[in-house]
């Protein structure tokens, strides 16, 4: 297990910028708005030949535990309690503040190794602030500018020297299944992640839009590890105005594209909205397996009526993912949640399905005989054979004379037949068409 390096400090001192600089990529959202980071964000990095696990945390603020800043501080304190090295970041341009002094005293009591970082230290005008930071009692400060990359090389060397040796790695397991949790704001995505993780890993509360970045955690079931990604709520594009929310939505969509299975979380009390269907169609366009999660099921008054309404809406508005598995549960109480991960595994297995070419063509011949291809410009399409090009999602290629002219309704007939005959419910199916070339026509 790589050593854990936690970046801590008050809000807006440049922790996320430093996190991205050390990680070598844009792993966390960065904005001039204070308090952008709310949940802990992790990334692995190689620093001077040492493998470390970096953790970006929310800004440390004094606030009541039940408030949002208080819940964010509790999350940061949890990360510090498990750190092998804490990077305590101050703003060299702003100088030492009472909040810096307060949290420096708190850090000294934690008994964790601390490296003091004076960020935003570009230019000579901040030398006095760097010298002043000796008063925090955390040792010699290291002056850096995360935004401009100044002092980062020296910082990497210091981290590599101070972290303990890496624990002996366990035997390499299979690659974890990549699972993204998506949905509209306030559908209960972070509560669901916390329940699956078994601890308060994500900041939750009644306020919509608490999650801003895509945050990954690892869990395990009977079949192996799962990399679980919590994402920001996805609203209609017309309602997204703030630049920060645009970045949050972009991170959520990127997480969706990198996932193998997506859990579309819906507020069961409100039912399926048009925006939920738009997200489902995005999942289908990206070719990802999907499970529909009806959260807050314990608050639904008439469950039979709710199920009928949801089933009717799926049949009329989401035919391209016919047969999608629907799991109803309460993330808050955990009731019914034991059925979610098995459904995810089933969706993943279907998404990986491969069909033998012989069996596929026997079905193809029967399908053509049952419903012959239509005439196009007065001439009938001559379809010869079909093969599966790949899985993830199942992708089939049909060959024949003028196959590329096949009407959309006949393509849907073939796709629906593939789905029913080979038991591929709820997964996207791709059908590609390849016409044969006639060299005499070209002459």
C-alpha cells in the first residue's frame, strides 16, 4: 500500500492546485471560488521514484458540526488521522492568519508528521510571510508556487524523503469493475456511496448540489473489487450557468465515459423526470451498461402505482435499453440495498457477452425468413451473414448487398431480436452495416 500524503489547510490557499501539480494531471476541480473542494479526492503519484497516494481535502474552518463547513472539516480531520505525512498549506501572499495558527496548534496535537508549505510564494514580496510562518511551530517552511510550478521539484524530493517505506503489496488482484453513480441533484447519490462504502466518506445533507467533483472510492463484494465514483448532479444544460457547475458537470460526464457500469439514481418519490431520461440516453450513447436505482423507496406511499408508472415510462421513452434492471431501495436505511451490487454484476456480465458466430447466423437466417428485408428503391436488400465484432457493448456487423441502405425500422427489428434471443436485456446493442462492393459499377 503506498504511503498516504494528505494536503490540508484553510480554504483557498491552493490545496487543489498543489494536488493537481503533484498528481501530474487535472485530478481535482480548481476555481477562484473558496470552498470548491468538499469531499476528499485521491490520486496516486510517483514522486522521485516513490509511489504515494495523495489526498486533497476540504478547507479547514471553525464551524458547528451540523453545518456544511463543519461536515467538511470532519471529513478533512478523518483524512489527517490516517496520514503518513500531512502537507499543511498556507497562503504566503496573505500571511499567517488566526485560522492558520488555530489549525497548526491542532495539527501539532495529532502526532502526525507535518511538512509546512508556503504556497503562492512567487516573487520576493512574500519572503517576510515565509519567515513569519516559523511561528507556527511546524518546522522550516517550504516556499512553492503550485500555479507556476516553482519549488515543486524540491517539494517532491522532501515528500519522498519523509514518507515511510511502501508496505509490501498484496498479490495483484483482478482489475476492479469501474462503476459510476449518476443522477439529478439531490437524488441521494452520495448517501448511496456512503452506505456501500460503510462509512461517511462523502459529504451529505439536505442541500442539493453538495458533490462538486467526481470522487472515487473502492469497495468489494464477493466477486472482487469495485471502483465506485460519486458524481455531481446533472441538470438540464439550460439551467447550468455558473462556471463552477459547468466544471462539475463536465467531471461527472467524464466519469460516466470512463465507467463500465453506470447506476442511474432516481428519486423514487418524484418518479422519472425528462432529465433522468436524457441521462439514460447519454449512458446508451456512450455504450455503458446501466442499472436504474430507485432511491428513497421507503418514502413512496403507493409503491405498486409508482412501479407501474416507472415501467410505463421506461417502455415508451427508453426502448433502446429495453429490459433495464430496476432496483428499489433506501440508501438512508439500507433496506433493499443488498440487491444493487448483484444487479451491477449481472449488467456487467451482459455487457461483456459474446455470441458464437454459428449460433448467431442460425438466428439471423431465421429472422430474415420470418421477416424478409424490405425493398429499397425497388430492389430487395440481400443480407448474407452477421458476426459479432466486439463486446462492451455487444456490437454486431451485418454484411450483404446494399446492407448500408437498411431502413431504421428493420435495424430496430434485428436489434430487438438479438436482445430477446440472446438474452441481452438493458444493455446497449450496436448494429453496423457493411455493403459489398461491385467493381463493375465503378467502371
